[in-house]
C-alpha cells in the first residue's frame, strides 16, 4: 500500500522516533509499504517518520536500474563507527520537495541494525550508500539535511521552496 509522505513544516518530522521492540508482521508490512512508497516517489531512501510513524525504521535502494532493484531494510539502525574523512555531496529530501544542497557527511559508516527477519546485522558502507544511510538515520532523530547548512543557505532554500509552492 502506498503511504502519504509528509513535508515540512509538519512537526512530526522534527520528533525523535522510538526503537522497535520486535520485528513482527506489522513491522514487515510497514517496511514493504515504505519501499513501495519510496519507489513510487522515485526516492533512494525513506524513513518511517516521513510517513507519519515515529519508529526507527528505514528503507534504502540506491540502485537506479528498474530491473536490478536492491532494497535494503534497516530496523533500529545505529552508527557504530565512521571514517575520519568527510565528503561533500548534493542531497535532496522527499519531505523538502525539489530542493537540493551540498551537505558534508562521513565517507564511510558502519551500522548495526535488525534486518527484515529480525536478525542483528552489521554493514559498512561508503560512497552514495553511506550518504543515504546518514540522511535516513538523521530523520529518526528529527534532523533534516537543511539543518547541516549555514543559516543563510537554509534561509535561501526555504525561500525557494515557498516560491515554488506559491507557483503551485
Ligand atoms: O531520494 C532521495 N535522494 C537523496 C539524494 C541525496 C542524498 C539523500 C537522498 S535521500 C532522498 C529520499 C529521502 O528524503 N529520504 O529521507
Ligand atoms: Ni529525507
């Protein structure tokens, strides 16, 4: 089932999500609904608070090709290590439509999480996957990519969003 994606300034996006107690059938259904919603919106990641659910649940698929889908499911993800080096890449967010800006992130991160079967896993990611993971984990703490910008850049981006919304 496709879910509705919340956009700023919805206050739910600013709340902290709670850990999942058990990966039960309800959580699996949410993971699948989030994946469907993300694909339909042409996103590469989606966090549960973006669909109004304050649980620590994330889906990611950075594979662009339709015939080579590589969905990743993360429940209660935590960064347990990261590189010293940082990189700078352009980011967007389905909750901040059509706005992009450069954000500094760690080059590589190691995360611990529960998979779709409820099994504890660890994974090290770099490149764009590492960026997507950090972007999604931020959502679970009510943090958006615009929070990493200078106040001036954030203000300009929000102004652009307002203008775009008024144009319809
Ligand atoms: O679709 C998305 N693209 C994207 C591009 C660069 C860095 C992060 C992302 S995640 C975003 C989808 C989204 O808003 N996830 O929370
Ligand atoms: Ni986002």
